[in-house]
C-alpha cells in the first residue's frame, strides 16, 4: 500500500503528538516572547499545528500524491467534521453524567478515529 499500510495509524498518532507540541510551543512563544494576547497566540498555535499535521500526514502518514491545492480543502473539511463529531460526543457524554476527563477521552478517541478514516478515504486515498 502506498499509505504505509499497518503503519498509517501509529504514524497518524505520532503526527498528532507532534502537531500538539508544535502548536503549544507556538502559543507559548507568541504569548510569552512576542507579547501576543491569548486569542492571537491560540490562533497562531492552532494554525501551526494544523499546517504541520497536514504536511506530515500528507508526506509521511499517507504518502499522498494529490496536489496540495486539492488535498488542503479536503483536510480542512475532514478536520471540521471530526471536530463537530468530537463536540457532539463531548456534549452527549457530559449530559449523560460522565466525568469531564472521561468525556474528553471518549470524544478525543472518536475525533481521532473519524479524522483518520476521513484522511485515509477522502483526503489522501491510496493510489489505485
């Protein structure tokens, strides 16, 4: 398989960790060293993590061959759908009385699986 076969999901998780670290480092740099307010620093961190995640998933996790101009809007859509599902599950879990940490864990797991599947199927499909 062009997308790394059985290595795709562990790579996807590693990319998630990397983009979280880079995003948080960007937030800290923007706020503490550059004096940006919390909202601007947060936006910079999210953007940095998002762009890193896109590139690493494109080049390493799935080895996508689709041009960036075609893959990026699909990646953004996959992210938005996954995040919406995450928020829905989080809301339902909290409403059902789950402890907030457990609710977050369930919502994060759902987000990760949905985002991985969407990336594999519509963003960076394996070459046929």
